[in-house]
């Protein structure tokens, strides 16, 4: 069976029932997940709709949802390169996006492709998985599995369809533009991560200084003060230090918001 025949048989039937089609592609870094997603999207677009190599490829779930809001009969890719810049939340946000799309966007008849390195991390967030899963263990070769949810218990059955598709590398101008976009995104993410680490170090310093101030207040053992406690000068000094720490905290939050805006 050719790839086009597969898409016509499996995806085309879902289009006739006015439902989105979602497929997940699993593989190690540089295994060819994005390449296979492009092959599927382009083959699908030739028969059923459209696919823009630049506008319909996203790294964050929020951008994916924005695209779904306006796109109809469009192949859309969510690339897990976004995981590098948001490792703690990328999978949870992706799982939520899948749920939103499956529940509210069915009439749009789009074809969603998601690349992931770990199916387990996606399952941790109780994702309602797609009908089909592509497993790329050998570079340039995609194996197909059908996913069936267990209705009376947690989990899924994975059925090996014994269909293997070999695919080649892409080297056209559109693919090169995508790779340039991805490298620019990853470079930007590295800078953002460095800033986040610097801000975290500043937060730790502020927490430490706050603890010292609290200890100073509680101890109240200062020479020259009858009965212990703080002198007016010491109180003013501590209040001034607290204000300075508060200003630093506000500065960190402002820097964090600015960094987030630049990343969008």
C-alpha cells in the first residue's frame, strides 16, 4: 500500500464523518520524526486540503491552537523542538491542546501531526491518544500501530499493523527554511534558558537574604539595647533591606515577563 492510498483509506474516511485526524510520531532525537511528519502532511495536502511548510508548523501548543482556530482542511504539525525550551510543561500543555482540539474543533477537518520523544510522558497527562501511532526506531523507516483505548480501565492497546513505510530525507527550499526556523528557535530558547537560570540564582539569593533578615528579627540579641530587641536604627535598616529585596523581586518578575513576550 502506498502512502497516498493509506491516507485516502484511513484519513479520508474520518473526513467523511467530519472529524479531525490526529497522528503521533514517536522517535529519538534526529531519527527523522519531523521529516516523516512533512512527508505525511504534504501527501495529505495533495488530495484533501492544504499545508504551508512555514505557517502550519509550530513548536508550542498555544500556537497550535491559534492555527486550529482559523485553519480548515489543513495539515498542521506540532514539533517537539519546543520541549527544549519548556521541558517541565511542554507535554502537559500538548496533552491539553489535544483534548481541546478533539472536543471542540472536529468540524474543521484538519490533520494534526505531533512529534514526541516520549510517549510515556504524554500518557502521564491522561492524553486521549490518536487513532494511529508512527514509531521510528530506525532512521528513514516508520512503523504503524493502531491505538485502541481501554474503556473500562486506564490505558491503551497498541496493535501492530505490520505496515512499514520507508522515507527519504528532504532537501528542498521549503524544508531548508523550516530547518533554519527551527535552529533560530532553538538558539533563542538557549538564550532564554540562560536568562531563566540567572533569574533563578537571583531568586535563591533573595530567599537567603530574607531568611537572614527573619533570623535577625527573631533573635533580638543586640548589644547596647536594654532587655534585647532592636534599636530604631536597626529597625529602619531592616525595613530598608526588605524594601530593596522587594524591588529586586519586582525587577526579576518584570524581566521574566519581558523574556516571555520576546519568545512569543
